């Protein structure tokens, strides 16, 4: 049983792959997934060049057809094993948004160099200090909306 079928069994889903000219082979992997799962489950929406992470998320959301959207990076820095927890948390509390965090519980920043960790922690510290949002990780983008 594939990883995605395991997590999405019982749920209708589509996976939208946004690639903006990344040299890491994202688009090629997406094309292989289309061959395996079909274009109704794997939707490729490449862009010609890098336009930024935020606009990539917006591009994907514009093409989503479902009632709920999970935003995550394909490099597994957002691990899909947490998706069932997001779904359960949303259902049990009727939340509008559920957000993952790298800084409490099972979260983590494995494989990050010191500079990336420092920038992330620094941005979160400043945001907490200035805005007091009550969320532990505002620079992450693993969300269920």
C-alpha cells in the first residue's frame, strides 16, 4: 500500500504539485506520480520560474477543488505522517485552520544548517514579541485550512 493511500484512505483527495523551475526534480517526480495514480489525484501546475514560496501556495490554492486544503513542502520537511492528526484536530474542534509547529511536541528541524535554524527562530521570536499571536511557529507552512 502506498504512503499516500494509507493516509488518505476513506478521504477523497488531490495532490497539487507546484514546481517553479526547481533543479531538485520535483516536476519529474510529479510526472511519475501521475502515471501511477492518475491526473485526477495528482495535479501538476508548474510555473516557468521561481516566483517565491508564498505565490506558489496561492497558485496551488487557486487550483484546489476540495473543501479542505493541506499546505506542505514536498521535500518532507513537512512530514505527511501528521496529516491524520490535522484532520482529527479540525474535525473534533471544528477549527477553521490547523497549523503544525516545528518547536513543540513531535516537531523538528532535522537537516537544517545553523543559519536556517537561526533565521527561523529569530523570526518567530520577533513575531511573538511584537504581535503576540499565541502560535509557536509562524514561519512554518504546514497547515490544514
